[in-house]
């Protein structure tokens, strides 16, 4: 047999045949994975959802469980009241009437924006501590301490006086939460509450002055 004939009888090993890594003999017949099948396998494994549980939401913290539970409860109450006060302030903003409409309308809109701006930081503090925060309108209703006002008509002065009392109640609840933070050495939450207490007191001041009866001099 010539050289050319010998070369003609030798054919390369097909792609679907693998050799045993321990010998030169063919011990297994199986299809060699291609790049496309490898990508499909990886895609299937990545698409497979991992099992998760409520424990997955336990953010690591150096605070003891008792502190996390107490702080989360207090902050969630503040958060629920913030949502309730925000909506009431917007309610009175929308239904304002009378000769001072423009001033009161704009003031309440400004105050509502300020109140709403507190909600995300409060909720995120709960999560940073490892607690769980509000999930729905139902949660807000169950946790809030401030009362809603669904009356068909509320006079402008009564609106201001009611919001005045609600803001005073909020400031008081924030001080209590601040004391709780000091008890558990939660300086980050305490510093946030200090800012919110100041803002709440400012709203109370404006509402108080706007609701006062004017005398003959206009004051």
C-alpha cells in the first residue's frame, strides 16, 4: 500500500467521540458539547429561580434583635402617621376656600411636600436596621395614630387648627422615637429625627400664626 493510500484510509476522530483521559482507547461514545449547547445550559441555570424566604430581608446589623424590633415599630408608626398627615394636608389643600385661599392653598402644598419627603428615609432606616416596613395602604391604616378627616366641608380655620394639633402630635412622637434611639445607640436614626422635629415645629409655627384671629391692626 502506498503512502497516499495509507493517508486516504485514515480519517479524523468525529466530534461526537471522546477519548478516555486515562488511555488512548475509545471508551465512551457521547456527543461533544458545543458552544451553543453550553450557552443554553448556562441560560437555563441562570433562569432557575433561587429559593428565598423572609430571612433574606434580614439586613446585617450590630444592634440586638430587641433593639431592631423596638426601633422598627416606632419608625413604622411615624411612617404611617407621615402618610396620614401628608394626605390630610393635601386634602385640605385641595378643598381650601375663603378669602385667604391662595396663601393657605400654597402653604399647605409646601407642607405636604415636606411631609412626603420624610417617608422614604424613614422606611429605609427600618430596612437598614434589619426590620421590615409598611407594604400597603392597609398597613398604614393599622399603624397610624392620627385620625383621618373625611368631612364634606371643613372651614379654613378648622383645617389649620387640626393640622396644627396633628403636627404637634407628630413632633411629640418623634421625640419619643429619638429617646428610643439614644437608648439603643442608634445615632443615624436620631440625627434624621432631629431634622424632622425641626421641620415639624416650623409647620406648627406657621399653622399657629395663620390660624390666629386678626385684630383691628391686622395682627
